[in-house]
């Protein structure tokens, strides 16, 4: 008796999947190896940029430090600029995930607490990658039009979040805000300066503040100075 079409189709499907699984497994392993090698090149390039500066660093410095052939480098990145863009994307993605909107729900923490928590997360994201943060702060601005656009879009997103948070605080009577748009840029400038202090330390080699201390200082300066009088 012949096998029903539906059963035969299932059997054939299982057979195809069985035949394909070793190949799929090899492809998956190869992809993991490629991603691992790419990550290794990024890590080495970051160290080279941190030590020599982006403009002084050469592709030869990266491949020598990584112990790979020049052709291997070009399998993953077409230029020194491309590897810098990948590093920048990594940093901006980490920081973006640390920013969440201010909740106005009845059971939500006070607005000022939510802002402090978000500022702490933003600072922590930068501090978690100090070498990358230093390279971006020192070398990214003006590097090329695409980098400038990425940074502008990133800071614009932080600015919008801050402006919304200040507006919510003003509606609740917690803040005195005459120009929320400009106030948000002022707070953002304070955050950027504090990030530099956290990764590089004070100029007089004094004690570096903790992330919590830095966040509280930003709020003391930026928010308490805007409180109703």
C-alpha cells in the first residue's frame, strides 16, 4: 500500500532537515568564528587607537597587534575608518539602551528619581568602556560627515529625553523651566563634561567621583537650581 501524500511529505521533510542539519551546524559554527574574529579585531583596534590616537594609528599597527594578515583584516573591515565606525556604533548602542522615558504613572517613582536613575545608567554605559569613550570624545567630532551625523542624532535623542523629562517636572510643579529646550542642552553639556571627568579623572589628580556622586552633582546643579522659588 502506498504511503499517503501527507505522511510521505512529512517523511521527506524530516529527511531533508536531517541531511541539512550538519551543513547548518557548520554554517553556524563558521558564523560564530567570523563574529569572534571580528570582535577580536575591534578590541585590538580600540587598544591601538587608545594608545596612539586614531589619526596616528595605521592599519599596519592593528594587524601587527592582532597577529593577522592584512588580507584577513580586509575580510572584515574595508578601512581604518570603517573599524572606527563599528566601535562608535557599539558605544552609542550601549548608551541608547540605558535611556528610558519618564513615566507619569501613579505608581512610578518621582520624576527627579527617574531622571537620576537614567543619568546614572548613561554615565555607567560610558564608564564601562573608558578607552572607547576617550577615543570617541577626543577624535570623533569632525572625523567625517557620517560620524558627525551619528553623534548629532545620538545627542539629539538624549536632548529630546531630557527636554521631555524637564517638561514633565515643570507640569508637576517640581521644576522652574522658562526654556525647556535650552535647559535640556545645558544639562546634556553637563553630562558630557562629567563623562570626561569620570573616564579621565580630575586635572589635579584628586579622587575620581563615583557614578552616583556624579549623577547627584548633575541633578544638584541642573535641577535644584531650577526648583520653584
